[in-house]
C-alpha cells in the first residue's frame, strides 16, 4: 500500500508511466493494472501532498483485484482446500497431508510444493497461535541440567582396534551454561550412567532436576502428551535415587524443550570438531577436548546470559546438591529369559534361576560383583559375577530329583561318598574301578544317592557286605538294605584277601564256598 501511495503521488506530479514503473520496481503491465483501478476511483487526481490513507487504498484494490486472479495464480490444490485446512487443524504437516491426499483421492494431481504453499497461506491467514510462542525458561541456580548425546563421526577405537561411530555426551547447567563433555563410542546404559557420574564429580555437585532426551538409556517409554506417563529406564531410576535428583524427560518430538543442550552440542561440534580433521588418536582428542571446554567454552561470553559460564558457575556451585558420601557402584538392569536349563544369560555369563520360572521374563540387577534376579518384583536368585562363558548354578534352583545329574565327574561323587563315611568313599572308588572300559558314573551316582537316605551306620554295613561279596551294582546295595542284610554279621571277617590283584575278580577259596550259608537273594554273587 505504501508503494501505491507513491504511485499516486508520482502520477499527480506528472511523471511518465515508464519512469513511475521503473522507480517503483514494477513491470509496466502491473503499473498499468493498478493505474486503471485507481483512475476509475478518481484517486490519481489531486494534491500530491495529500494522499489517500492506506486503509482506503487496500479496500479499493481488494474490491477490484482480489477476486480476479490470473489463471496461472490459481492453486492446483484449491479443490482440497477445506480438507487441507482440517488436516492442519489436527496438527499435520505438509508432507503428511500430501501423502494422505494422494492415497485417499485418485483424482488428486497436486504437488508437495503446492501443499506447502497452501499450508503456509492458511497459517499466515490465521496468524500466530498461543502454542507457537517460544516461552524462554528462566532457571534458578542449581535447579536444572540438560543432557544429550551428539554424533561426531567415526574415530579409531584402540580397544576395539577399528573405526567406530563416536559420540559426545554433553551436560549443560541451565543457569550458568557451564558444561561437561565426554567422548564415547556407544550410547549404552552403562556409558550413559558413567558419564553422569563423571559430570557430577567434575561439577562438585548434583543439579536438582535433569532433563534428558527420550533415548532408551534414560526413558523406556516417552509421554505423548500432558496426560501421558513416561517410563524411566530402571537403571536410570536407581541412579537418580542414589544421587538425589529428579528426571524430567523431554516430550516426544520436542527437542526445542531442551534447547540449551541442543545448542551446546552444535557448538561443540562446530567449534571444536570442525577445525580438527586429524582425530586418529582418541586419547589426544579427549585431552584437547577437556582443555577446549576449560579454556574456550567456559571462558566465552555466552550469547544469552552475556557472561562467562565459569563466572556464573561460581555463583551456581553452592546451590547444587551435595555428592553422596558413598561412591556410586555401577548398576544396570536388564531383561532376560529363563531358558530350559533354568539359567539366564547376562553379560555372557550363565546364572541359575528356580526352575519354576522356566520360559518367563525376569529382571536382572547387574553390578561389578553381583547378579540379582527378580521375578514379579521379588528377588529369586543372587549370584557372584562369573567370567564370560562360565556358569553359576545353585542346586536348589533345579528339580530335587534331577539336580545331581549336572555333576558328571568322578571326584565330586567320591567326595560326596566320603561325607557319609570314609569306608563308603573307598567303596565308590572301587565301583569306578570295577570296569576298565565302561565308565561306572551312573552306578556310582545311584549308589551314593541311595546310601544317603539311610543312617551312616547302615550305609557302612551295606558297603561292607557288598565289598565282601564283590558287589558293585546299585541293585546289590539296594537288596542288601531292603532285606536288612547289613544288620546281620558277616560269616567271615570282612578283611579283603591280600592276593586279590593276582586272582580273578570273583574267585573264592573252595573252603570258603563250602562254609558259606545259602542266601535267599536275587543279587549276583
């Protein structure tokens, strides 16, 4: 409208039409169209110092030219204007609206650019909404810290011996803008928690509220609205309880709600990593990064606070929560499935669980020294950490009648027999040696487990009689105890003959055989 006022003034001064168009930056056709409308209303005549008000000019132009757009100015998606407006009201963006229209309407021939222009016109016509206003959040000293990861490219990891994706962990205090930066090679839970702990140690205190992004190391399920409930990672929850801070997760798809750390991540990537193409030695990079934080980032005048972060941090430090007296022990919670062998696999180790939980999902609390297993929020097993590939088994976790079958070595069963009586242990060794080819493990297991069900004196009596008659089978021991033959005296002293090694295994002196009484038993002898 200001240009139209100039057009009227120049016409009233008698300037040529081409000069007017050139001075106003209009094409001759545009100048002629406006001149036609204004001349029809008599606005080109009069005093050059008394121009019509802007409101009058707007009304004239809109009444004459508003509804007479040239054909090429008509939108190719005007037919779907109402539907586009409805979709905009529902919070959809141009791309989502475009995809919806071309799938739902076979006759839709518009372009994505046309939809973007229509959405822009709709939003411009409506003007700004209350939710479009960015409300700056003023935080008190020691109140809030924002944390996030940022990808910085691939670096050589000396531990893995190869190039890996590298990330920076950044923690920014909301009041002072003081920040802690760590260079890491993953975004695992243990890395996330360790970086927090190192940041708190470096700051000398703990902020009251920590605002993380919705990464899985912090938030298992994000909230999609005011009424939604966010679910924290259990490891992060326990970590926050230990240090005494609260967690305020960022809403879904709202990175601007943690703009301080978003800006800090960009600043680190642009200012530190941008001019440094040689990043082959990660330890050197970490040392230089820490020096950059101390001497550059902390000493700059911040664009918002207009103060150096290190100066404001000295005022913020007393307001941080004190560090706990106890040292934080890394704790990680994981989900695991109980397999058919009544074990769960955690950190490449195997740990037993009561067999009634076969096939169920359990929670595992993992520390550097211990493994605690929870089923339905009840601790059902505790183990010490074992090396990769090793197994920790509690016999009570296995079925009572089958738990012993996991011990498949001779020494274990010999020692278990010794616990009954040394003579029983000697007998079990004879059972193992009774066949030089067939491994007598099954017979030894059956004999030991059967003898454990009787008093020691009866077990010793059964063994003596079995040794006297050369019995090395479970059936022989079982019959002796069933018929109470262990309570009867042996017909001859039970001292073994010295020349057993030179004689066949079951050989007897003829006189011995004639003097033996007949026994009513099915056991071999």
